[in-house]
């Protein structure tokens, strides 16, 4: 161990010490795997007495070093592998901060967010011992040495857990289960859930994948709901993501939906087929109409066809493992690296800049529109080049130990997860403000070029001043979201070309670019840098939060809005296109089902529904403490309304809420 590693260990930074331990002569995999080993040798044993699962509770973030009693500020990160609380580290030790500054220049590249799903089916079926055997059967290499080092760390952690839990009030059945899993195969449904919960924590609770499919082989008719509830509470308290259900429905599918009542996380993604049982429709509608936005509906047929067309070598077996990671980013559970909204274009900002520069000199709408498309294509090309560059940089500087060990085919290839080892590797990226841009184009076409009510100069001047009468006129123009044939024709032309252009991009380490259309919270920040726009949006306010119409414009009801959304060409949005729908809680379940099936029959990809009423939202905005359990869908994910920042709360309230 070099002196810097010794120093970091002495001040209670075991993960940082592990990173420096081999930095003089170790390979990238060896450096990272040694750090993760040191973490698992020292990390806290987090357990709530009596819980049927381990770990239980909050396991991520800052913790106290067991050796020194000091808080630890350099910790693993499921998204970026290293998370450094720089301000706290500098206060603790300026020398430590300088050591880590120098280290990260050579060995860390956070880049953008990413999500994953470990191959939980294989872990439960084979156990970690079999992973170790596969490594031992490979030829000697730095990669093999590194992952065996990681397995040693996991084994030490497992041993520490078994030694600690009897003193912490763990029930006998949990101790017996942990003697079997996750190092040996699961034999029962309880052992499977114990192993799943344990290994989810290793990936910091990121995403589960197809939960009903994972557990079904072990299910013998038991009531799994108490164990499922415990696991899902662990996912929620750690602020993590999603589980997918279907398309092979079983009793476990129903139990997952029932066990998740009242929880904002994990996000429940239900894959809808033509054969989905009526009883499952009824339970899903009941869940949604109770409030909470669970589950979201996914168009099984469309998604499967599109992904198989985009990935010619995608097997039917792997296509079955489709699951949305994070909010909804496409993954094939257990064998994918798909980024996680790698980058984005603020389309409305680009349009704003272009409009002021070009509208006065444009002789026709066609020329104005076509020149804007040319500008946008250059921005798309720049985005793809940027993503490729930082993917390459991250591959040179960063290694993902847990994901490399547990995601196929990294071991077989001897290549890390960040380095292209997964069976399917592609970039998922997002773009903001497209519905606003479409309505802006439609308003300019109508008022400046078709009706000639304003000269370009008059139009831009009134827009800048946010003239109230003028804004009312803007919002009465032809728009997206009301099944207007001419408006929807422009929508189809724009979105078809926009997403097809991403097919021209190349990634050095993967299949290419799989755009998504979900906003998470980006509709707030994207709107904050854009002035008033011709869709009738005031400066600095949010852009659209999904494929749905701009707030307040879906004046002809949900069927018309979904008809327009289906004209937003989704065939090349392989990272999944999110559509938000807000309805009142008195909506009949039969109508909700009809809306979902009707949208999917027109080619819609995904529909997420919030059932509430405006009065409740306004009361919750005024008196948040009294509505702490109110759950809403945001921009691809669910959360407690109480937890949202004020601008997000206002954006949710401003949505069109259909009284059905």
C-alpha cells in the first residue's frame, strides 16, 4: 500500500484508500475492484431489527467508518462509480481532497447518468459461487484478477453480515436463507427475495427488471406481499427506480401491484398485451384511480417490434427481457449498458435563437421551417459527437465492478461494462421542448405567413413584451393536441425526420443512439433559459413534460390529445416515449382501459396516468404537511407531491386535467 492509500485509510476513507492502493501499478479494473473490496470489508451493516430482509433501510450516502469513527466522504456511486462530497472532504482533510483531485484526473470520469439491471435471474439460479468459478476457468489476466478480488470483498461482506445479524434481532429464517443465498442458488421464493434484496443493494437499488418473471420459478402459491413490500420500501427509502411486470402474467404480477400500494417507488412498468386478463386491467385501473400513478402502461407489441427492427441480432429471448431503467430508459435486463439520458438538446432554445435571427428575412414558412431543420440537424450531429467522445473518455478512466461482474457478457468477453462488455450497448439521450417548438411553428405559420396578421418584426416585438392580448391570440392558433389534421401533419413530419436522423450516428463502443422522450425534471431547467415563445408560453416557465399537449391546449378532451400524440412519430424513439395523462379520480375504469388501448392501437408507446383533482393539488400546495402521502407522476417517474420543489409542484398543477 502506498503512502497516500495509508493516509486515506488512517483518516477513515476506506473506499478512497482502495482506489489509491494499486494506482501506482494496477490496471483500471484492478484499481476499481480493490476499492470496492475495501468498501465491502468496512461498510456498515444496515439492518432494522425484525425485518425479513437484509439490508433494510437507507444504505446509500455518507456513513461512519467502522474503524476510525469518522464520516466517510468518498463513497461508491451506482451511476458514476465514485461520489466525492468535496466540501466535506476538504474540511476533513485538505490533503485528502488534493489526493483525490489528482486521482480523478486520471482514473475517474463521471460523465452522464446511467442505469442498469444486474442479471438477477442468473444470480438466483446459479449463485455468486458460480460466477467465481466462471472467472477461475478463464485465462489469467488483470480483468480476471480484479473481479476475483471483488468476489473476495463480497464474500467478506456476506460473512460480516452473518456474524452481525444474530446480535441485531434478525429472525432465524433470514439467517438460514442468507447461509444459502446469494452465493448458492435460491431454492424457495423467500430465498429468492432475500437474494434479490441483497444483490439489489450491491447496485444501490438501481433497477430490478422483470420482477414477476424473476420470482415466478420459485413461487409455490405463497403470499409474497409482505416480503415484496419490504423490498420495495428499501428501494423507495434509497430513492431508486423501477420494476417491470409482464408480458407473462402470473399471480406474482398481481401480488407486486398489491404490495406497492401507497409507494412512489419503485416505478411499476406494466407491459400490455392484447391478451392481458380483464382482472389485471381491473386491478391496474383500481391502483391508478386510488392515486399514485402506478402502474404505467407499455405497448408490448410496438416496443418489441421496434427494438427487434433496430437491433437485428436481438434474440426473442432477450427481447422478452425488455424493461425500462430509471424513469423508463430501454434495457434488456441482465445484459445491457444503455447509458441513462446521456445528453440532451434544448430544442425550444435552439428555435428561439433561430427565430430571432431568421424570421425577419424568411420569405416563406417553408424556407423558415426547412432552414430551422438544417440548424437542428447540426445540433443533433454535435450531440452525437459529444456523447461518443465522453463514452470513450469514460471507458479509458472508469470501471464498473458490480455491473461488470453481474451483467452478461462482460465476463465472457473479458471486457468491462463501461468498455462495451455488455451484450447490448447503446446510448439513450433526450431532447426537450419539442411540443412547444411545434406549437411555435404552427403559430408563426398561421399569424405571419398564412393570415399575414403581423409582420415578422411586429410579431417578435409583441412576443418579447409578453403582450396579454397577443398571447391569447397565440394560444388560439392551430396547435398540437386537439386532433387538428394540418397541425398533426406538421408534427408527424417534424418528429419523423428528427428521430430518423439519430439513426445516422455511430458510437465507437456500441450499437448507436436510442433517443428517449421523457423529461424527468428537465422541463423545468430547460424552460428557465428560454424567453417567451410563440406557443403562448411565458419566459422562464417550464417546457412540456412529455409528448402530451402543451399545458392548457388539449381543449378537445383526452381522445383528441392522444390522437395527436400518436401523430408524434414514435417508431424511432427506442428509449421510450412518455405521455402524461391526468384524469379525475371518478373516471370509470372502462374508459381508462379504452384510452390506453386506443392510444396503443394508434402506435402510442407508453402512457402514465395521474388520477387526482385540482382541488386536492391546490390544497397540497398550500398545506403540504397534510398531504404527505399524495403521489403524482412527474416527467417519467412518480414521486410524493410533498417532495417536489415548488416549480415542479406548479408544473404538475398546471397540467390539463381531464374531467371524464
